[in-house]
């Protein structure tokens, strides 16, 4: 049941952060990287299977949005996800970054190509399908809000724990160096770029939630969506 009155924007964002803390306690895993190369490779295989859905959900978020300023920001986000390099910028697509990192964990180009062509697991199909359907059919602030679970967490860590984030990326770099990975810049690019991009994207998503999810009905829908997105992203169901 929806609350009688909508909570002020800052208070509602804080409520979501309390939910993040609550569900975050269910996980016990390193912030960045994996303890062993084998565990890292297994995780990257799961992520690469069936290819990337970045264009699908960011595209739906953009198409759904009716606010001109936010819509422009969403278009910029789609360009970031899809690769600034296509538009004269320096950063390749996020799927490309993921492949570079997977290579550092020991996957070959042939294995990556095969994984991208494989069918999704039933669990992946449900999780990805739900995300894309939500971005297509939910009110546009809630659709954009689905990104807050991941990007919001990175944004807050970049603001509140910049030294820890930098240390984790450096530790990842040293781990790849110990494994004799040839190109350490490419190997760590996924972590480095997301630390910067998600700081910008997470701040944007938080502002959308604060400013546009401003009715009891929208806030209740955002609560449910936040929980479902957290579960699907964290493989908790």
C-alpha cells in the first residue's frame, strides 16, 4: 500500500540508501575483482553470455522520457554506454571494456565470441527481460531509477570513499600484473571507466529520483523496483 503522503526528495533517496545497506548485508564479496583468476573468469563468462543489453535498457529509458533536459542527459548516457569512440571521443563501449577485462582473467577472443552467441540462462532471461520491460512500461522516472542500484552505489562510493575505490583499482592492477597480463591499461579500463562514468550517471539518476519521483504512487513503485533490481543484479533470487 502506498504511503498517504509522498516523502520529500532527499528523504526518499535516503530511504533507498537504507534499503541498499539492508540488502547489501546479504552479500559477502570483494568490491572489485575476484579472489582468484578462475573465479574471475567464471564471473566474466556469466556476464558475457548472450551478449550485452546496454543498448536495450538505456534506449528504452531515453524513449520513455518526456523531460527535455533529462532526455538529453539520457542520450549522453547511451553514447557513454555504447562507446564515445563512435562519436570522436576517447572511451570505447562498455561491452568492449568488459571483453578487455575478461581477456585479463584468461578468456580467449574465441571463447568470448562463442559466449556472446549462446542463449541466456532462464535466470538471466527473466532478469534482463524484466529490466527492459520495466524501462519500457514503467513511468519514465522509475525506468531511469532502475539504474540507481548499480550506478548509485558506485557514485556514493566515489564521493564518500574515493581513497578506497582508488586502492581497489590499484590492487586489481597489481593482481593482473602478478598474472603476467600484457596490457594492464586495458585490463583495468573497465574498473577505471565505471568508477568515473557511474559517478556522473549515478548522480544524474539520483537527481531524477529526488526531483521526479514525487508522488506516493511513484515512490511505492520505485521501492518495489529498487528491491527487484537489487535482487536481479545480485543474483539473490
